[in-house]
C-alpha cells in the first residue's frame, strides 16, 4: 500500500470511532432543567456520580424518566432528599426555594 492510502485508511478508522464515541456520550444530559414553578436545576451527572445509576434507573434500563408535574417531581426528587435529610445529609435540599429558583 502507498503511504497516502495508509493515511487515508487510518483517518477513516479514526473518524468513525470518534463518531461512535460522541453518539454514546449524547445519551444523557449533564444538567437538566425543569420549569413550572420557577426553574429547577437537576445536575444529572453529579447525582449519577454520587449515588450510582441504579438509585434512579431500573437495572440496566437507563431511559428517560418523565417528570412533568408536582406529583412526579416530588415523588422522584423530594422523597429521596427527605430520606437523605433523615440520615443527616443536609446537602440534599428539601426547602421549596432551594429547588424552585426564581
Ligand atoms: C437522581 C436520579 C438519577 C440518577 C442517579 C441517574 N439518573 Fe439518569 N435520569 C434521571 C432523570 C430524572 C432523567 C430524565 C431527564 C430528562 O428529562 O431529560 C434521566 C435520564 C437519563 C437518560 C436518558 C436521557 C434521554 O434524554 O433520553 C439516560 C441514558 C440516563 N439518565 C443514564 C444515567 C446513567 C448512565 C446514570 C449513572 C451514571 C444515571 N442516569 C443516573 C435521573 C437519574
Ligand atoms: C436517590 C436520591 C436522590 C434523588 C432521586 C434525587 N436527588 Fe438531588 N440530591 C441527592 C443528594 C444525596 C444530594 C446531595 C449531594 C451531596 O451530598 O453533595 C442532592 C443534591 C441536590 C441538589 C443540590 C446540589 C445541586 O446539584 O445543586 C439539587 C438542586 C437537587 N439534588 C435536585 C434534585 C432534583 C431536581 C431531583 C429529581 C429530578 C433529584 N435531586 C433527585 C439525592 C437525590
Ligand atoms: C428536591 C427538589 C424540590 C423541592 C425541595 C420542592 N420541589 Fe416542587 N417540584 C420539584 C420538581 C422536580 C417538580 C416537577 C417539575 C415542575 O413541574 O416544575 C416540582 C413541581 C412543583 C409544582 C408544580 C409546578 C407546575 O409545573 O405547575 C409546585 C406547585 C411545587 N413543586 C411546589 C413546591 C413547594 C410548595 C415546595 C416546598 C414545600 C416544593 N415544591 C419543594 C422539585 C422540588
């Protein structure tokens, strides 16, 4: 093979693996915001690193978790924060305006 052909082949291999990696990384957002009553900022990445994926996602199924209203939001977010508070971790906010920011 000519050197130029080898370089072209290497470039194609490199480019396709870069594309594959970026497609994988695009599955979950680092930070998600909810609006309704003010703005809620949910740091998905930090929660995942601290708690592990299984704290919120069922087994291997890492799909979108719908949070569209107060019932869902408080059942999924506030309930765990209240448990954390009971355990003595005050870093998980339970006061309204700590999640709902203007
Ligand atoms: C504290 C709860 C929580 C933890 C821990 C968590 N997630 Fe999530 N995850 C969510 C919520 C809520 C959503 C929905 C976010 C949205 O509406 O875009 C979500 C969405 C996702 C999605 C789907 C994104 C989409 O738009 O389809 C993937 C994939 C995902 N999480 C993977 C992970 C992985 C991998 C981990 C562990 C590193 C993890 N999650 C940890 C709560 C969590
Ligand atoms: C399984 C438990 C759990 C769930 C579910 C959970 N959290 Fe948390 N959250 C925590 C813990 C623990 C902390 C404190 C992290 C630390 O110790 O630094 C925290 C911290 C926070 C903070 C303050 C730190 C920051 O990132 O600004 C906010 C805001 C927050 N969570 C919002 C949410 C929202 C919104 C949801 C739902 C989409 C949610 N959390 C779901 C456990 C949870
Ligand atoms: C751990 C974070 C967190 C705390 C603390 C919290 N909430 Fe929420 N709340 C949410 C999430 C997430 C939603 C769902 C997303 C949305 O609807 O904005 C929500 C939704 C709501 C809604 C519905 C908003 C709409 O879209 O119409 C109301 C009203 C509300 N909360 C009031 C309160 C009050 C009052 C308190 C204090 C007693 C409180 N929340 C504490 C996270 C929190």
